[in-house]
């Protein structure tokens, strides 16, 4: 038993021997919710020349001003996407587009207090499509609000369900619950 456990631990630690290293980053993926994230991504994009996708970010007027006017990035280097409603849909709304574009490695830009949840969800959803994420945490200073483990793991569960079924557990649960309550006469 101890030998098997030791073997598993050594196998996990030697992941680089059996799991190929990702290619260099090909894209900067920004999760909306804070303009500081977009500013950091704009700076990275200007320095590295990588394309930027902002999922659910600030209003288009501000984002256009920031990326084009302030940072001087060409329009074709920045894509603003407003389909996301939350952390899960930041990934589910884009992941197949990224895969079709042959993205294998993206820099994930979000606030430091949001990174644990974003990385868990992202690694499940993007990982299911062979996309590696490297975190770029944006300091949030006194505005940081530590996320509860239940929220982190709940979104992780939603991500697993989405990968397995293509459905968002939260949306599906609401529609099924409302239907059940109506059929039962409680509504």
C-alpha cells in the first residue's frame, strides 16, 4: 500500500516527464469585473504583442479608449466579448472559439482575490479543450474580498458538470426547480 501511494506521489511530482510543457503563451484572457485587470492586460499586450480577449469587461467605450488610445494597440489585437454572466461563462462562452483558433496556452488575468476560483474553473473548462492557463494575478489591495471555499468549489462543480454535459448546473437547476414547483402546485 505504501509503495503504491509513493508511486502515485512520485508520478504526480514528475508530471513534466509525462505531460508535455505548454507552448509559449499565445493569448491574454482577461476576466471582466475590474478595470485594473484590463489595464494590466493592455500593458502586457503592448509589451509582448499578444492578442487580448476581454470576457465580460468594462463598457466598450472605456475598453476601446484604454486599449487603442492609451496603450496604442491595433483594433485587431483586442477582442471584447460580452457573452459572460459569471466566472463559469467567462470560459464556457469562449473556450470553443479559442480551440478553433488553435490556442493552446493563455495568460489568465484576473484579480488576486478571484484567481483561485477563476483558475479552478478555467483549468477544468479550458483544460477539457487542451488549453493551458498561466495565472497573472492583479493586486486588489484594500479592495480584496477573500472568496469562500464553498463558492470556489461550487463553481468548480459547475465547471465539471458543464464539461460532462454541456449544461450549466445553476441555470439547469433553476429551470428544473421552477418546473417541478409549478407541476407540484406550489407555484
